[in-house]
């Protein structure tokens, strides 16, 4: 049988109820709420940050071009230029007079270029209605962003986060995400970049569950391996290749040791930083899901035939399951 090398136990998570690895808990519980999964481009392509057809989820703080070829050439408001800065998970502008921060950011413009076209990203609204899901449940500043094409355009062309009713983005630094392979990089030059994470995307979920540098506290520090394990789970990257087998909005319940796994109909998988360690019922095969695919198990098996069913002995960092069908 094909095999894939992997670790079966990760270092203890700082918030775990007890030390050691997270074991598969197959007993139903009702303490965890269903969560949406991740998907390609962090949101099936429909809630990823998008500018004129260019997907992007990070920008360089020092003029570097991202994978989409976009780089920042100015940050301005009312005719004055500012030095764009990201302090943890808050966008700021340093410049003449008072710094731009909080509600003062409304009306500020991030000017980008790909070497051919100019794009202006507008800060249209600043919100503090979203909070961390892990204590302390402090507010997270989010931003509604719109953009226009051309150096002199003042007419809103489109929202950067184009999903209906999910228009806010989080901005944070300290972690970099590889969209193709679904990987996390911590340290190194990660502080030279910042993420633009539309609400509902996998990087946004990573932040609200404090699996980011910007979301960490003294009691909630996670390792790179732990963060990548959670990212693989959100993205349903069973094989560890970057291929996602899910859609945004897919019901899911999971646990990484903070509390028992929520009530579920079928168990899904145990995860570490390499992907799934074992697999029972892929989330798209679950009953009642909005994107039910009866052939998903075969598709996953064809891509990673080494995955076996979970027998209760496999341990990893996080486990996931499919909640009962809704009414």
C-alpha cells in the first residue's frame, strides 16, 4: 500500500485542556458550533480578495510585488501621502500631522500597480463588530475595501471582497500563506508582508481562532506546524498537495483539544501539518450539505490512496467531523 511519511503527534498546543496530542474523540458532544470550510483561493474564488480579475491575498509593505504582480506605490488621503503600516492586525498610515488610524482611514487610498495598470483601493468603512473566537474575545478591526482602475478614477468599480453580505476584510501581518500548496510561513520575511483576508476565507478563520502571529497572546501561542495543520483542515487539503475538496459554507465541526468535538453525524479526519492522517467521510459526502458530491470519496482516494479510515488510534493536532443535517 502506498505510504506517506508524517508525524503522528505534534507539540502540545498552549491552549489545550490537557498536555499531549489531540486524540480522536468519536463520542458526540454539543459544545462546538459548525464552521464553514475553506476552498481553492481561500474561498472557492467567490470571497477571495479580487482586483480586476487578479486574485491577491497579500501585499508587500516595502514595495515588493506579490504573486499577482501587484505592488504598493502610494498610500494617500486628501492629497497627502502616508507610509502604510500594519501593526499586528490594524492598518495605519504614518505621515504629516496625525497618523491615520481607525475611522480616520475612511477615504484613504492604497495605490497599486502591476507595471501596466494602476489600481486604487479605497477604505470605505472600518468596523469592529467581529471578535476573536478564542479568549480574550477582543474586537478585530475589519475594513470594507473597494477599488477602481486607472490613476485618476474616482468611481467605485467593484468590492475587493465580492461575496454578497461578506464584504469585510481583515488585515494582518506576521504570517504568509501559500495559496497553491496551502502552507503557512512564520518568521523570516513574514513581517514585510500583510494579508488581506476576506471574511469567510481560510486565512480569516486562522486569525479569528488566534492561529496567527497577530492574534497570539501570551497564552495562545501556536507553532508553524499547528497553524498549518489547522489551515489544511479548513481547506480540506486531505492529501497535503494544496488541492481543496470543499466549498465555502460547508458545515463542519472540529476540535484541537480546547473542547470536545461538537455533535456530529459522521467523523471526517485527523490532521497534522502534512494534511489528513486518516479519513472516514469527506465533508462533501456528508448528508444534507449544500455541495453534496457522492463521488468525492473516490476522487480523494485516487489522489491520496494511502489514507486509511480512522480507527481511534491515530492522533494529530486537530480532528474534524460532519454535523447532523439541518432541518
